[in-house]
C-alpha cells in the first residue's frame, strides 16, 4: 500500500456501531441532555453537537469566533450573576468602591494606583473563579464528599491569599503616605 493510503487508513475512524436513542457518536448517551440542563449550550445546539475522536466535548464548542461584543455580553452576564448570588463578591466590590474613593482623596502616585487596582482586580478575579468552581462542583456532585471539600477549600484559600495580598498593598500605601 502506498504511504498516502496508509496515512489515510490510519486517519479513518473505526467502524461505527449503532447508536442508542439520544446518543452522539463517541458521547455518553445523555451528554447532550446533561450539558443542556447545565446551561452549557442550548438544547438546539445540543441536538446538533458533533462529537469527534478527540473527545466527546470536542464538537460542542459553539462559542468560537464570536464578535467581541458577544463575548463581552457573556462576561458581563457572568459578573452580574456572581454579584447577585455571592454576598462576598458584593462585599469585595463595595470595598473596591471605598478604595477608589480613598485613592481619589489621597491622590497617591500612578504606581500606587496601579498596585492597588491590580491587587483589587486579583481579589475580584479569585472570587469569580471560586464562584464558578463552586457552582460547577455543586452541579456535578451535589452530595458532600471529602475531595470536593478540599477543592472548595483550596478555591476559598486562593481568595484569602489574594485578599491578604491586597491588604498588604493597602498597608504599604498607608505607610508610604504617612511617611510623606
């Protein structure tokens, strides 16, 4: 067999078995329904999702190549959901407002503005990752489990570390302003 035919034969998928009702080739039987219920993509998209040899989720990515405004809308929807559902994120956003007010009143240098805003953004980003991770874990495994507790505790610890880092930047700014 010539080399081209050998390569083409290797790339051919294996012989297909008959599909069960609701099953996508290479997918668990209820994948489309589970992902649609989880809000990953709509039922219509789930119905037509193609699974490939790369994995059962490889053909599901329907959010590729959208305009910046579409992607921005998704990000703002996630931020809005997190602000509505997470009291700690609302508290941290309120603290950011107070920090911005203090920066306006105290008028530190541009580097202090950058350091404080970067630290504050890190705290909010860590909280958003924590919120997303907790929502996903709670959906996939609603029961309590020791390993899931470890995952959630580590995510909360990441928020704590980011908050302590932001607090350290605030203390350094206060010491700098007192020394002026």
